[in-house]
C-alpha cells in the first residue's frame, strides 16, 4: 500500500530504461531480477548485482520501493549464489525479495530482509496465507483466482488478524495486466520439453504462442481447429474493472512484463496510475476507461480479457501469434549531445529519415521512454522539414538526452487499420 493509502502500483523493470519509464510515469514500486536466478533470465538484458546500489538510489529519490525477484526453484548448487544475492540485497537496502523457494524464504528471514511471496507458490486460500505469514508481509495471489475469492482471502486476513513479521496485516497483491500462461502460473514444461529451456528459470521459448494442428496418428488425418492458437491466452487487463478489484481490499496491483520495452512500461504504468487516481478521487468513468483501453492497445498485447478474476475457468485465446499492438516503432537516430541552456538535443540519423509532424520516441537507460510530436528541427544547422540518413539533427527538447539514447518513429500498425475498418 502506498503512503497516501491508495493501492500500490508495482511496475516491471527489465533494465534501467524500463525502470526510468516506471519512475517517470507514477509507479509506487518496481520489481526486477539480477543475473540467473529470476523468472526472466533470458527475457531482457537484466541487471547485475553491481547495479543494486544505483537501482536503490534512483528509486529512493522518487520514494519508490524496490523488490528483487529471486523466485525460481533452487537446487543445492544454487544456494551459495542465492545467499550472496540476499546478502547483497540487504546491504544495498532493497525493500524486499520476492521468493518462492523455502531456502530463499528461510535465508532472507534469517537476515531480516522483508519477503514477498511469489506467484510461483500459487496461493489460492486463506490457510496458505496464514502459513506464510510467519515469513512474509505481502503475498501475490495465484492468477487463477476470481475477484470473489480474492475478497474472501482479504476479509479472512482482517477477521482472523493475520499479521506478517512487520506486525502489520498481511497485504494481498494481485496481477493486473500482461501475459497469462495457459498453465497454472509457471507450472509448464512445454519449453523445457521442446527446447531444453526452462520456463521456471526465466528461459521460456513461448511454445504456447505458436500455431498447432492436431493429427490423428492412425489415419494421418489432420484435424481442423478453428483457433490455431489453442494454447495462447489473451493478455490480462483489469483497468475496465479496476474499481471492483480495489474494492476486494487487495493492496498491491502488479503489472507483468519484465521482458517488455521501456515505452510499454511507460504506457501501461501511466494509464494505471491515472485509473487508480481517478478511482480515489471519484472520477473513474466509462469514457476514461475507453481512452485508457485505447492507449493500452498501442503497445504490445495479445488482445485483452478479464482473466480468471471474473470467475472464468477457461482462457480466451489470442487468435494470433504475435502482438496486436496498434503502434510500432522504427529506429531512426542515436543521441549525440544535449545543450542544457537552450534545451537542444542533437542526433545522428542512422536509419530511416524523419520529418516534421511525426510522432517520435526516445529511449535510454537514464532517459527512460519519452514520446513527443516533432514540431521543428534543424538539419546541419539549417531549419528543415525532413532529415535523411547521415544528417545531424537538432531539436528543442525539455528533457536531457544522452549518447546512449535511441530515437524511433512511432507509426500505426495493421491492427490499427483493421480496428478502424471494424468501427
Ligand atoms: S510455454 Fe507458454 S504457458 Fe508455458 S511457461 Fe511459457 S508462456 Fe507460459
């Protein structure tokens, strides 16, 4: 729960750019992994142990809490590195670790580090919450629970006065937005079986997202399946019933997506921030929901549904293998200099050209994800309407850019055109 008593908005951070995007767009906390032992080991660049201090420093400056995910199954040969990571997290003043294996829970507890229970433990009932309350103050519920079941657990925590090690009532966390597995949270062997690449070790190859056909081995007949993507659920979105979710008494709303780009984190966190604030100030409305949904569709998605929170037992399937985002980005230029006094950013165009009026995105480890419409620019020090590969471009920017930054053009995708035709 945040200090102003609103539900806590927890953002995914796969790298510094995504982390900065979360900080700039209203996250209350971030969660992230380092190196091998987290569920997104292969999804993105990940942080290293040496990044912990910088993560804490940059988050603390914005009053944002930091959660380190150590949520894989641990074997004996992992114990040494796990203990080292927990010790380093404690030294660096990370707020809490997100854990599933009892070895991690037990060690973090022994050194006095706050523990959050991972979705990998599939908490689905009050008695399990009571069991883990000896170790943990916050527990994420299994994604397969309905709103009614979440509320039953929250009511039970209050009624039975279930408190964590901090002495506070245990806080219930709920997944609010992002990818769902067709298997119960993380209990899936598809990737390990097909490609010897463990989903539990963060190396899922997403076999479920591909198209399949079913063959009768006796006759050789191939059965026709209406939806070829029979194992790929649509993504979860709760923004259209966020009011009902908050009213269950859940205290933390977790956004999935540590493998996602910074502009994804920026867009999703910005919309959920607005929605949470609108709920508490009494301005949550159908019109706003429609705008938020449209904005959420601009970034990676497999179409949306309310997941199991509305009591559905079977998933709704995506119908395509990739993203159905209504916008895409195309690389244009890299950052060169920033002149703070006149607030001018300088770029070298390396790929496609650009022109006035285009919707641009700049991303970088410290810059995060900044979007704007290009109103004017100079090419090689002369006012210009267009720039091409090899040009040096300068433009007025109210934020600092760096040589590590990349500039992209944002354009509509075929899904956006399709939606326009359908309307
Ligand atoms: S293959 Fe699909 S269902 Fe299995 S863990 Fe990976 S994303 Fe989840």
